[in-house]
């Protein structure tokens, strides 16, 4: 035969991988290059039948008249092994084949062999998808959106949703350069690292034990120390002696003034990836510059993203309004320093409101005496006021300006 690279003999069995009609065509292609008579052609045909096979037995049992000429032999062969019917795929099967044609994130940037030539995997994928779409055919481009939705993250980011036809979509995929894929993967990896850091921050907050107002009150008083009482010392007074110059201390800010400063503090960041990234940077700056120092209106502690502003009557457990600390059911607790800052800010607000009521005694408070205050909220208020007095008594510099 012309195909001398293949010496597979024909058996004619059902499990034979050699298609009968393809076998006959191979024999015919070779015989077209010869000038043999019918007898030589028939003899040559017989040499390609496997010994003891179904095909050889058929040839031996064939009537002599059907083996006298090459034309009659070909006719008898086609009667014995008729052409197999072509099974046409339904539209649903073609659509399923298109939907199953996927490309993975790991394949991006690699090369595959197509017809003996190396091409990038995303280009080969685009060619296959375009061919399958034409076979359906999806002339109205209804399946483009679904195909784009299945793309790996890197490829989806590089192919705009504006490419809503198979022609523009596949052209856009083929136009992607390897360097574009590499840069987008680096961007995706960086975003994944940020998300991982934010997740660890959330997990650390969730592992913190919940702080109740009662436990915080106990902690505050445990840290309170009166110290030794100094014994008086008496010295005779002299008319010419001068005492040491006393250090000037500016007037303390009132709660109303402090509340005005608090009102200018930026609200918490939103509970988004960008918000948490900004919050993480603020926490790092706080730990670098203010770690271990007290918080007050001019040195506020960063607030957890997604929570309520300070001095808004918020819960001291989760940092959100709408419920009291005793009724808080949130699993995520705000950091301890933030809780102290929120208590202090709410204490300032309470002091400012009290000052306003004293300055305006004619203002009517409706049903204030009928409001039930739980033990936990009462303790929280005591703590807040205690911390405020400690702040003023310690004479912290910024609050005394």
C-alpha cells in the first residue's frame, strides 16, 4: 500500500479498530499507482486479510464470479461491510459539549501541541470553543455570557464582558499576551494575600473572649490604686522665702468641647477589602506611635470596619448601634482598646448632655424616669464616667488644651 508505515492486517471483526471502508480506500489508493490487471489486484487484496480471520473466511467462501474482477470484489466487500450510519449530535449534545470545554487557571501561560505545532493553551481553547459554537450553531450568541462566566479568574479579568459575540469574544482571548497573563496572576495573588491577612484579623477578633460591662468594671477597679498617703511636713514660715514656680496648666476641656472634637473624627471604614486594608494600616500606625498610651478625643483608636461611630450610643461588645451590651449576640468582638475608647467617648457625650440640660433647665425630658436601665448598662456607664474622671485627674496634655 501507499501507507507503508502501517502493516495492520484487516480482520473484519466488530472489535477491529480498522474501519472496513477506510481499509478498502487504502488498498484502492495503492492500486491506482499500478497497472495491474484484475487478477493481480484481487491477489494483492487477499494478502491484507489476516489469517484465520472473519475477513479471510468471507473471501474464501465468496463466489468465483465476484472475485474475477476488482469491481465485483469491491461491490461484494461493501455488501458485507456496509457503511456505518453517521450519528448526528443533537443541539443539546453540542451545547453540552461546548459547556464542558473548560480551561483552568493552571493551564494559562502554558503551551499545547495542535496539529504538530505548539500554541498557547488559551489560544487553542478559543479555537475549539469557536468551532463548537459554530457547530450548534449559536448564531444569536446566546451562550457567550455563560462561557465567559466559566473562565478562570485571570482570563475573566482580561476579557471584557463587552465582547458579547463569539467572534469578538474568541478574538479577544486569542489577543491576550503571555505577559498580560503573568501580570494579572501577580495581581490576583496580591489580592489573595490581602484577603488572607484580613481573614486572620477577623479570626483574631473572634478568638477574643467577650467583654461584659460587669467584668470590665471589675478590671477597672482592680487597676485602680490609691497609693500611700503622704505624711505632712511642717516647716517654719519665712517672709522672704519664695516657693517653687508652679507649672502652668491650661484650662481643662469641657465635655461639650471634647464632644465637638469627637464629632470631627472620621467614621469607621466600610466592611470591604479596601476598608479592612486601610484599617490594618491604621492599626499598624497606632501600634507604632501610640501603643500603651491612653486614648482620648485627640488620639482616638482606629475603629473596626463596618461598626458605628463613637459616642453614638453603640454596643461596647460589637461596636454597633441598635442594642445594648447586655443584649449583644454578635460573635465578633471589638478589640479591648477600642472598647475602652468607645466607653470613654460615650461618657463624654453623657457629660455634654448633662451640661446642656443644666444650662437649659426648661427642656422637658419625656418619660426619662420610666426607662429601664439594666445592670450591665449601668455598670458600663459607671466605668465610662470613672475613666473620664481619671482622664481629667491625670491631666492628659491634649485634653487640657
